[in-house]
C-alpha cells in the first residue's frame, strides 16, 4: 500500500503568528504534498495574503481550509460562513474542514448538510469532543457515525476527518485498548463504505497532549504502529494525512515514519 499524500497545517508557523505564507514556504521546500490553513475571521479579512495562498494552489495536491467554529446553527446562520463561502468560490477546489458539534440535533445537522451541499464547497467534518468522560465520548462517536450513515442517503455531501490523537486524549477517559478499538471501528466504518478518510495526526509523550510534550508520530504514547498495521491490512481509502504540530522538526520526522509504515 503506497503512502497517502502528507501535508502540514499552518500551526507549524506558530512562531510566526501562524502565517500561512511561512507555512507554504516550508511545505514547498520540504516537498509536502498538501496544506491546511486555519481560516479564522482575521485571516479571512486579509485579501492580499489569501491571494498569495491561492497563487500556490498548483504546487500542492490539495489545500484544505479549516473553518473556525463548529458545524451548528450558529455557523450556518453566521456572516462568517457567508464570507467563507465567498472566498472558497475563488479557489480551485472549494473545500473546508469544520468540527463536529455533539450538542446539535442530528435532524438539524442533516438539514444543514442538505442545504450546504447545494452550494459548491465540499464539507470535511472532523471528530470533536465538547464534553469529558467515556460515556459522553461514546455517545459523541456514535452520533458522528450515525450522521454519516444518514447523510449517505443522498450521496457524499460530507467527508470524514479522523483526528486520531483526540481519541486518546485523557479527557475522554478511554484506555489505550478502548481508544484503539474505536479507531478500528471508525476506520472500518468508512473503509467498508469506500468513503475517503482524511487523517489528522500528532503524537505526544503524555495523554494531556500539551504542546510541550509533542513528539514525532510513532515516538509517543499513541499506538500508531497498530493503527497503521490495521490500515495496511484493511486498506480503507485514505485521502491524505495532515500533521498538526506547532514546530517544523516533528513533521519531517513524522513523515519519514509514515512513509516507512506504508512500505
């Protein structure tokens, strides 16, 4: 199984106020294949910077724009969403990532997705947890998967983003084995449906996942060896991997580990 394309988020430019142009320079020099840009309100207002980002589109396989907020009624009705969609309409491949909101009614989520699907951008929905504890986490993940089951009735209006580290965060109170089983279940869910899965990765030496204990993928406590072995065995569609570190050393080491895992 050949390795999927690997990219970096503009979080790697933390020392440069998350400047996307600094991220682009690093990604181009390092031959990363994808980019992820967090498009908050402040950046969305910087038209000159965004034009410079768009000018780089042909140098990368994909550029993902990560929206602020969560997929909920507030986002759906916001001026920010209107501005986001106006900007995305100017891009080569309109698509954005947004966090799942476990508090939103699932029928309302379906209604929003159906309405948003009539507009051009593809929506990538990332697993996200607002509440702590194992019981809440399990309800959250079941609802997340149920949303994709229901939305598949009218085609792939949304695409999944699996943030693996979040499954192993201490706030969810999963054991390592339980977190691993959930990863297997989620990967199988989308793999069986042949829905492309985008992965978000970091690693850390502690389940607190503080920035001070970030480490390269495969060098921390998250069982990536087992996760990648499962992916190699089951062969789901992995559309890409985005590394969300806040430095420029860990992404390079992580990419080497990922490439080796897919040999």
